[in-house]
C-alpha cells in the first residue's frame, strides 16, 4: 500500500493514462487499503439530466433543469451516489445515519430518502454520480509508482467545478504544470508504448 496515500484525496491522471475511462480524469479517492481502492471520477458529465433519472424514481427535482449526472466510473454504472457540501446555514434535512462525512462539510449518500430531500432543496455544491472506479489489490499503488496519477488534496473548486470538463486542466495548472508541455509528454509516452 502507498504509505503517503490517505483518502480522501484527488487523483489526477497523468498524460500517459490513455484508458478512455480515466484519460484526463479527476478522481475522488475514498478508500485505499491492501485489498483495493475505490473512488469517483468527478469531471465526466454523462449528459443525462438528473431530472430524467429522478423522474424514473418518481422524485421531483427542484434544481437546475440543466444539472447532469456524472460518470463516477465503470464499476456498477447504475449505482447512484450523491456527493454534496453542506454549509452551516443549509436547512436540507437528511438522515444522518445514512450519510458519510468525507471531510468537514463534504458528505456522501446513496440513500433514496436523502436523495429525495436533496432533490427538493439541492445544495449549492451537488454531484449525482453513476458508478464508481475500483482497483484490485495493489493495482493503484502500482499505477502511482508508474506515475499514472498525481495526488492533490480535495477542494470544492475541483469537486464541484462549474466547468467539469476543464477541471483536469485547472488542477494541473494549479500544480504549476504547463499544459502546453503536457501535449509533448503524452505524445512521447504514447510513442514509447
């Protein structure tokens, strides 16, 4: 296990990651142990509107009609999870027994009752993700050793980016990485493989 990897953290795919699921992805890593790892890709919109999904569950959506669900990863793509940030003045009533606090104010739930409460009064920071990313025993540690991932602390700006398609580039720039040089890195790495 990677000794310096203490979830929750964000994983940024490096340019050498060409897998279509993870290319230029930002992953919120939530679990990491000797047995395996689990997280959510947070910067891939599915294009499916949250209202459409909730309509199938007979849950009215009171948020923006444009709010889209996100692709959390290729494992169990029909499993829905809500990531949300709760501020001190948020009055949304959720069942605290079915909510996991990932960081102060950053919460996660898969409970349908909480989904209904959040749909009735969506918080400002809200992500509905479908599926999750999973790694088997030692797989993520090997990928990190191979420099497939950069590790950064989570932030609301990345987790709930208003332009999720640009979250990866913004995160790289925040680390001082020149995006123009990344194209050469990816091209060089691709020719070696």
